[in-house]
C-alpha cells in the first residue's frame, strides 16, 4: 500500500515537473526569439539530411535502388514499360524521317522531337547502367550530412542545397512546359486532306509515324498515337529531369563541402597556438579534401557521356528550331512560333546549367589552393605548415567536368554551342533552298 502511494506520488511529481519544464521552455522561447529560431534551424537541418527533391523522379522511372526481390521485379517491369513507351513513338518516327516519301522539309519538322527521345533513351541507359554509382553519390551526400555537426558548417551546406533544389524545380518547369507546349501547338489545329471524293480531318503529330506501319491520319489511330505521344513525352521528360537533378544537386553539394573546407583552412591558423588541436584539424581537412575529390571524380564519370550526348542533341535541336522559325515566318502562326521560343529557351537553359555546373565545380576545386595560400600559414609551426603544400599540390589536379572527355563544361563552351548551332542553321538553309 505504501509502495503504491509512493509510486503514484512519484508519477504526479514527474508530471508536474514535466509541465513546469515545458512552460519554462516556452517562456524562454518567447523571451528569446533567437533561440527559437536556432531550434527551428536545427529542425530544418535534420529535415535536409533525409529529404531529396529528385527521389520521386528516380522512383517514377524505376531508377531508385530496391532491396526486396518483389520490388526488384516490379522495378524491372516499370523499366520495360518506360522504355517501351518511348520506343513505340521513337522507332516509327525514325523510320518516317529515313524512308517516308514526304519532302525533306516536312521530314525535318520531326527531328526535334525525335532527337529529344533519342537523347532521353541514351540518358535512361546511363541511369540504369550507372545506378550503383548514382546511389553511391547519394550515400556519400547522406554521410556528409551526418559527419558535419557544427551549425555554421551546416548553414553553408544548406545554402548550396537550396541552390541545387532551386535548379531542380526550375529545370522541371522548363522541360515539362516546353515539350508539352510544342506537342499541343502542333496538334491544336486540324489539317484537312482529301482521298477520292471524301474529305478527312486529322491532328498533326510532333512525331509523325511511318505510313507503312500504320496510317495515323484516320481515327481512332490518330487519337491513340496522340495519347502515346503525350505519354512518351512525359516519360522522356522524367528521364531528362531526373539525370539533370542528380547532376545539379550533387554539384551544389560538392560546392557546399568546398566552402566548409575553406572555413576549416582559416580556422587552423586562428587556433595555431593549440598545437594538438591544429594538427588534428589538418588531418580532418586532408580527409575531407580527399572525400570531395572522390565525390567529384565519381560525379564526372557519371555525367561525362550523358553530357556529350545532351550537348550534341541540343545543338542540333537549336539548329532545327531556328530553321522552323525561319521557314514559318512568312505564314506567321502565333501558336507555333510561341512553342518554338519556349522549346528553344528550355533547351538553352539545360545546356547553360550543365556548363554552369561544370565551371563552378572546377573553379571551386582549384580555389582550394588559393585559399590555402592566402591564409597566414607562415604563423604555423613547420610541421603543420608543410601540410598546406600537400593540399595546394593536390588541388592543382582538380577534377574537370567534361562532356565525353572532349569538351570542358564551362560558360565559354555554352557560347561555342550556340555559335555552332547557328553555323549548322546557315548550312541547313543553304542545302534546302
């Protein structure tokens, strides 16, 4: 009986203590809003550790790694369905461009959509075959969030994480909007044609189908293939944006890690009087630098081939879009011209961001040497200062983001791509006049 009373009194006391502590905490937060803001920031930091904006894109195309056998089987089925939805439109369109009896000017009108699907197919192949390497990058980023615990360092990481997420959202909007506007503008107006004494109406397609396979001018084949074209475009958009999102988020994460490294390099000099602490900090810096180098090397190997395919396809697409605009300028169609401008802007944006990512990562990797040299390293003991020489030498061999090991991704490369597309446009006009 006494023990029961003791336990009940103890539980009541604990409840009272918990209630008072909660009220006391609320009072502190109300009196000191800065502490409340820090608490909210720490919660946001923990949310950023496990939240990836691109996960839903990888899941939608079956590229997110699965562990159970059932899920692996379902993912394999999803991959087959996704690839088939693109191929069912791409292959007949390719046959149309190569073998149909329409004039060359009409067949050129299908090349932008065809190149887009070829590009998405090649990108999908890279995503599936390099799935393990992509997942290693994701695990690497997750480990970095767990390794770095200091609030100031995490704020730098969050800053670049937000930039990466912003690029993901912007690219998603551009790609999805541009491609669907192009399809809708093509199919909006009906075309009338006559066979014998009968007149028919049909919706033109952005990806025409080879007539010897199926004649899509007649209903219901026209409506069915228009739906398949939308589905194919949706899957292709998800593939392109998924890879673009991985590249953007990983590149911005590397930039955030490099900013943390810059901070640590300056702190070694500030704490040089504590020799043991400075020596330990140098060890952490070297390890962190090697992790960044390994991460960027893996990212460059993933991006290299896809960036080359993307740049080649997008250069030709810019050329053909300019050709369409010139050819349709006399019979001005506002819907078509608007669609050309939207798609041209979308493609230019994608190329620019790839080049921007490559230049930022390369320059910030090289900047490690400059930051290390500009610190007051001469105040450090000799045994610690000589480590800076190794850091400088290592940073001089920075990873260069390239397209197929042939083109370095930079703003200058973007300008060259635009100029090359104009050269192709002039050549195409000369050949088709």
